[in-house]
């Protein structure tokens, strides 16, 4: 399976669209942040993908419970992983509109059926 699309076998219908397969083949030592979209049924979740050259794998960060891909702590951990030769995918479990509502009401951050 090409890394450009990853299907989650535990969640039928979920696909992660990242970038064209040729981008992996032509990647240089320069690390680049790629805006990513995860198609999760009725929702499109936004994220950032960064893969260093010759990465051994990719670690996915799923942000919920009041956190997001913008968190300084999560980005610091992701940077350490990239420095160790792993790619990172930081994505939010809430859509932008859900996040706006949750920032006021906190109604979605522990909504396990919605987040899973």
C-alpha cells in the first residue's frame, strides 16, 4: 500500500489523504510540513504531516480533549521524534466548527463516540 493513502482497518471508511506517492520518492533531506486531510465519514479532519528523509516510520498524534495540532507541547514531542528519524502526523479529532463550540461549551472533548 502506498504511503500516500492509509486506510484504517479498525475504522472502515476512514482514509488519510496526504500527498502524491512521487513526493516520497523525490523527498530530499529537507523536512517539509504538508497540510493533510483525514476523511472520517461525515467529517474532514485537518492535520500536519512531516516526514524526514529516510524515516523509519510515522507516528500519528490524534488530538482531542482540549488539545490540538497547534499545541506547543505536542509539537515539541513531534520534533524530538522527527530528530530521531520518525515522521509525524499531528491531526485534530474535532472539525474547526466543533472545536469552536467545544472551546466555549467543552461538550465534545470527552464525547468518546464522536471522537472514535
